């Protein structure tokens, strides 16, 4: 079964850091561009970042540039999102997904307290 | 990186057809074939229902169809069913090599 499973979410204070992980199974994650997408409570979807298969190219939404870093470890079939200088507006469910968005994880909740 | 524009809500009766629009610019929808649509039930991850403007993934009902004209993409759901009542989102690849989503549309089946 093709699956993505996120982990690492939780409650963090404003200005703090958190690292999200996304483990793939049932497919070879290394062959896909991958993305992180978030959804604030009661709000719509917001694309956050993506990364090329070999990690050589990365793109971010303006609101997280300089604070978030996307990375991957193809040997571990895994994707990561390092989130620093967290703000209240970063509170959301974070999903990892293939860049074609045909594969999604179940999401992990990040809550930034002020 | 402004969000694509979708109507906040649409409604229709069972058996009818509805269309949800998604408006962007020449730097996203108008410039690329990489427009997708998603269905999201409460508390669940989004599900891809249309990719590359008008293609359906395997297993998605043929009641769902997509199209594009200029900077506006559209999702049409025919033969509305009660189970179609939920949220729908569009997305597009952009000239900055990023992705932008629409604000979402809540579909109500009357």
C-alpha cells in the first residue's frame, strides 16, 4: 500500500523550533518531487515548500522563506521540514504529499502558542 | 503568491450539475497545464480528483470533469449526490516553480 506518514507535530512556543518527518512506504519516494502543504484550523490549503528528487532544488512560499527548510533522505524514503522562528500563524495541520499531489499523508498538527 | 480565487460556496440539488471556478493569472493557471482539483472531507487529507486540467486519476468517478479557459479553470460535477457535499480546492503550478492553491469552495447538496 502506498502511504505517507507524518510525525513530529506538537505544541511549541512562539519563536521555537520543530522538525517534521514524513516516511514513505509502498513506493520509491526518491523518484518524486515532494511537497509540504499546511491547513490552518478552519482554513484552506496552503502550499509551503517543495524539493526535487535529488534535493538540488527547493522552493518555498514567501511567508516561510528563511525560517523553514525542506530536506529529504532518499535512503530512508523520508522527507523533512525544519521549522524555526515559529509564529502563531504557522499553527496548522501539516501534510506531506507528492508534488503531483496524488499521494498525501494523514497530516500532523503543529500548534504555536503565544 | 496570491491564492487562486474560488467561490466560497456553491449548491445544487441531487442529480443536477454544478461548476466551481478557479481564477488565477497568466503566471499560473493561464500559463500551464498543471491545474489540479481536490476533494476534502472534514478531518481528512485532500484527495486528488482532477490533474493536468482535465484528467481523472484511476478510481475517480466520471461525474467529475475539469476544463480551462484562459486564466480560469473549472470543475464540473454532474449527477450530484449527497456524498459530494464537502470542500473542493484547485491548485496550479506557477512561473516561480511554486504551487498555489485556491481558497476552497464548500459544496452543499440541497
